[in-house]
C-alpha cells in the first residue's frame, strides 16, 4: 500500500470520527466544542478532496480551500 493511500485512509477515518463527534456534540447540547468540530470536519474533508484530485485542474482550488480550513482551525483553537 502506497503512502498516499495510507494518508487518504487515515484522513477518511479521522473525518468519519470527527463527524461522529460533531453529531454527538449537536445532539447532546455541547455548543462549546461544536464550532471547533465543524471546522475540523471541513478541514479534513478538504484535505481528502485535495489528495483525491491531485492531478486535476481543480487541485489549486482545493488547496486554497484547505489552506483556509487550516487557518480557520488555527483561529478556533487559539481564540
């Protein structure tokens, strides 16, 4: 198994786990961590899409979206 495939599987597993925690936070009323989890899910999803479309024209768009997601995640953790 290639390293790229391992990273994609890891990103997918982390996205699914973060989505489960996001649903749990929404249903249990934990509004404090909801924005952080939502940002984490979006960032991981953009990272996975970026790796899947590495050789397509839209790669730069996914790269920019992933960068914004990382920046947003950094802001939500520090603030």
